[in-house]
C-alpha cells in the first residue's frame, strides 16, 4: 500500500477507511474487529471518524471492537472531527443544530472521543466544518493545549475554503496537516474554486470524502450522470478496471495533489476496489475526457 508522509512523524495510508456509516452496518464487535484487521492486512492503516457519526455512536462502536485486541492501536492512525453540534437524544443539552469551536467544546469533544476509542491519544483532529462564529485564537489555544498534553498529535480541518484555512493557520505555531474535502469526478466544486489549489500551494495532502459521489453515479438517471457513467464504463474497459468505481478512485489518485480517498464501506470487496485502483494508470487524455464529461463542456 502506498503511504503519504504528512509530517516527519506522521504518514497515512493512501486509501483511508471511513466509519461514517458504521452504525448502519449491523455488525457485532467481533465483526468490526475483523474488518479492522482485514483493512490493516491490506495496508489501510488510517481510519476516519467524527464525533457525530451514527448520532454520536460510531466512535464508541469502533473503540469497543478495538478493545478486543488493543495492540492493534499502535498499527493505525485515528482521525476524528469535532465542531458540529447536532440535536440528538444522545446530546440532550443541544437545543439547535450549530457549530461550536470554542476552546471548552473542543477540549470536551476530544476527551469524550478518547473515552469512546479507549485510547490515550488521537493522531489527527479536524475541525469538521467552518464555523462562522469561530474565534481562531480559542481554537489555537485548544489545539496547543491538546498537543502539549499528548492527547492529539496533529491537527487539520475539513471542508475549509482558502480564506478559512489561511485565517486559522495564521493563529497556529504548527502547521495544519490536511484538509478533508469533497472530491469526485461528479462533484467538482473544490477543483474549480481554488480549494485543491490551496492544498498544493501548502503541500497539504487532502483527504477526499464521497469519492464515489455518495453512490449517485451508479443509480441516478439524470443526463449528466448517464453521460459520465458511460464515459467511465468506456475507460474502465480501456484500462482493465473491474468497475467504474475503480476508475473514479484512479481519477483522484492520479491527480498531482496527492489526494487520499476515504472509502466508507463495511464490505471488504468494495474496499479492495479502491486498493486495486492504485495500480491503474490513466493517461492525461483519459483524465481530461472524464473531466469534460463531468463539466458538461469542453475546457476553455
């Protein structure tokens, strides 16, 4: 498995396993542990979480499974996110959906995540969404305290645009290590608005959520999706891919920004499709062919 060095003391597997839907997979602790072990055996060592996933349940489900074989913790990188407050029976004090990046909330969220995971450190903590009420000085204080206490090794952001990233980074004495953004051949916003350019400018390898467009590419019947699906099927034959999902992953993996796709499936065959994509090579012409169909026009 390819790995990407984010800092001198931190690297991620090129394919990341996402646990957003863990609570929907109806797995026992033993089955979750088996999936973790299969991912590790395949070279996927980076696992992506957020405090809110599964209505605040997925972190604990993962932690309960990991507790069955705690020695695996040292073989992986745990990423989690905080900053979104959902109205939930599991958080009865939340009265309205909102963002909270106050120092107090970040510290409390991390402490709860550590309990959930049954570990004493998180490898990377991300602010889940840009907070229009953010006090960057407070975020910096929280990050610095967590780093000094050894509770979080490194920090990043998620869904941040250029100005939001630059603003927060300016308050920190250490670099943010990643930006987790939506990237796919179907959803081009972060290709077009400069967000991916910023990642390259900052030498920041981005994590890509929804690399298969949330499955819409397989099922939707609108004109854009049908044309894109047809083009992906054509190129799948040309490159010897077993399915269009492999081509979608390869399209991201071939980009010079060092994109790290997040695979959010509980089924190992689906995860293995992303791994196989590492061995596919798209020509520049094939890459642009997919881009132009997704754009619905020739490039200018």
